[in-house]
C-alpha cells in the first residue's frame, strides 16, 4: 500500500497530501484484481469502496472515471459533443474534428500525455485518453486526424466493475468575462436548471429527470441547439478571419500556396540537407526529417491541402522532371535511390533568408531526425479466408474482406444471437452448429465439442482468419500489408577475437532510417556502427554496432521513439549490470 501511494504521488503530482491519503486510505479495504483486455493485455485493477479507482498496464498507472469524478482537475481535459460518447464507449478513438475548441484555448499537452475527455456543459470526465500529438501539432494539423487514443470510458467493461453510477453534473469553469455574462443570462432564462440546459425553446428544454437514458444507462449532460450554434458560429468566425488574413497576404489560392511551399521545402532539403551518402533514403524520412525542417516559421506542410493530395504523387511529379528517382525497395515502403544535384532547378534554387548555412544544417541533421520521429500507428486486421466465408456471408462479407478485431467480434456476436446459439443453461457458452463446426473445429474435435466459451469462440475465429496489419506513418495515408508486422529484431553475434556485435533488423518497417539510427547510436555509445545487407535478401539492410548495446538501444526505441515494447524482439539479451566492488 505504501508503494502504491508513492507510485500514485509520482504519477499524479497535483494531488495534495490530504487528497492522497483520502485516495489511498491506510485502514480501508483495498482489493487488487487482474483482468485481460480483448487484445490479451494483462490489466491490474485497484478497487476501493467496490469501485475501480486505478488500473495499471505495463507498469503505468491510470485513473478510472470514478476517480476523475472525485478529482475532475487531475488530468488536462478536452471537451467533445455528447453524441460522441456512444462512439467512444464502442471502442472508437477521439478524432480532432470531434473536439470542441474553447474560447480560452486548449490545455498545453505533449504527445503521449494522459488526458481526460468531458462532455460539453459538464466538467465530469467520461473517458481516459492518451494524446497522439501535442497541442501545437493538433492546431498545426488544422484539427484533423486522430487526436487521442482511448484507454477507458464511462459505460465500458471496467466501469461495469463498479457501482455503475452516472457522471455527476459539474458546472464548467468560467474563465473570462464574456463567458460569465453568458452564464448569468442563461441563469435568468433557465431559473430551475441554470447549468443543465442552455436552450430557451420549451420544446427543446432538457429536464434533469429526463437525463437518464434508460436504453443505454447513461446520464450525459446535453447542450441545447442555441449553445451549439453559438460555439460553431464562433469557430466559423475565427476560421473566416484567419482565412481573410491569409488571402490578404497572398493573392494565390491556398492550394497554390501549399504547392509553392512544398516545392520550396523540396529543393531546400535536396540542396542543403541530403547528401549522396544518405541514399537510399526513405521517402517518409525525407519528408519528416528534411522537408519539415526546411519549412519557414509559422507555416506547416500539409499534403492534403496541396493539389497533389499524396506525397507519393508529389515525388512522381519530381521524378518525371528527372530531379530524383524513387523505388520500392521493400514492399509498401518507397525510398529515394538517386538525386540529380546538377539539375538546373536545384542549382538555381536560392535558400530563403533566415535559414542556417548548409553545413550547419548538416551538423544538426541527426538531431532533427531524432526529434521529428513519430512512431507509426499499427492496427492488426483480419481478412476473410475461404474456409470462413459461411460464417461471414450473412453479414454481407466475402472472401478477402478486411475487418478489425472489434468488427469481427461484433459479427460473431450478431451471428450467435441471430441463430439463437447462446446456451440456455449457461450463457457463457455458445452451442456449435454446422457452420461453426466446419469453420472453427478441427476434424478430431468435431465429434467431441458441442459448446464453446465466448472467449474460445472469438480466439478460434481470429486464428482462422488471414492476418493483416495497417501501418499509418505520420502525415501519410495508411498502408495495409499481409501477415503480422515483423518486430524490430535485435540479436547479439560473436565475431573474431571473442568480440560481440549488436545487429538490428526491420527498422524500415517502422519508418526508421537505418543510417540515421546507426549515426545516433555511434554518437551515443562511441562505437563503430555500419550498415550491411541482410543475408538472404536483396534490398534490406541491418545496423551492426560493436559491443552489446541493447541497453542504449532499448532506451532509444522505447523512451525516445516511443515504440511499443511488443514490436521489439531481443531486449531480454541485454547484459546484466553487476555491482561494482
């Protein structure tokens, strides 16, 4: 209990000593249970007063919604519209278009920061999330794309472990005079419910007693249409003002301006950043580490706002002009293999004022790469195989249809319920009919098994589907590949004179430039690092560095690049640190 209190104090430093003592009491009963998520991850849950207060995944502590209702200011909070809650509870992540922009601005968070999600009009959090980009990156992206990965929500299975209470009605904090005036006006107009309802239309009036949605057991605090229209009008006015200012500065269309910015950063990067020794260079690395660093202050490269729409099409255009050559060295991964630095367009390009010299840019190249890297988002997918067609054809899917794990789960559940296969005596079991027998059971099992547990049914189904995975690199379109993604493979090999070397493979699959990783490791550990071809392959390379450098490599991949541990193989081979005598 003392260790847990210390861990909570370290994880949530805003808690006072009194709050900490109240949160983790000395004498009251505190239970610890272990559960498993649908992905198979082990989750440790801490229970107090029959409610889950904390959950732990991979030695990281997270508060539950029950805890956040007691301490609503424990995490930086972002608001969304009440209808979005149902999507979040169903397993969806929070996209930036669904985040409400407050007049006081967003809280400043970094990528990977733990945050809370609230509903508009109520300060009680309804979800615990992790930011997938910083506040500055959200605004720079034009509030588009995925902003938060959802860990836990009100109405999910973890919430069901508690007393299933609803979020309390907590009035939003009024930060400026304009909001205070509007709040006072609303209090006069809504004498009975000053916070709950913002609508003056009696047909749209929301009474406290009607807030309990019996069908979904939710108590979302709703906002009337006038409040929504005012917020949207304010956002539209801000966007319009910004657009007028941009057009006043430049008479070109926004698309033409973005095309010109891409051309400028492209030629600047080739002239000042890239050397012949860097080739072949991943196109994703070229965009992220070279072109982004050449972008003028106050501007942001966004391929979606250009006429090209995709970075690959932009490079194809440059290739047609014979400025460079792009090849697909690995399946689904393109690299720049050749650059014509004598091309007239490169020679004629003048570096804009305010940028450092080419030599200074080259010196800071590895640092820029390290800071700009974003770990790709990897989602396991499943393809319908020939054997599984009878099970999925009722839901309108055929051979080759690509589904997520949650979609597969919902299809199986609907199939079982539609065909009334839930065992009447024990609802934890499903009766095996002819279709399930043919699709999920081996020949030796078909005469022996007549029922399956729900978990066994779902796991068997996923095992018999074709494995796929989707990789989304920062600023690029998703790529779907067959099979499971190969992990970054780290091995220790013995060389002559009993010397050891560390070998790292498959870095390209995660958008990491092997040459960049080798340069950074070489500087950190002061040991020789080289790039060599992977034996038995034509176009793949591996990094080889002297000594057992797994400790340094683990710190770089896990902490600096924030790659999930499950995608790294071989970390257990790190040397054991002995005590110095």
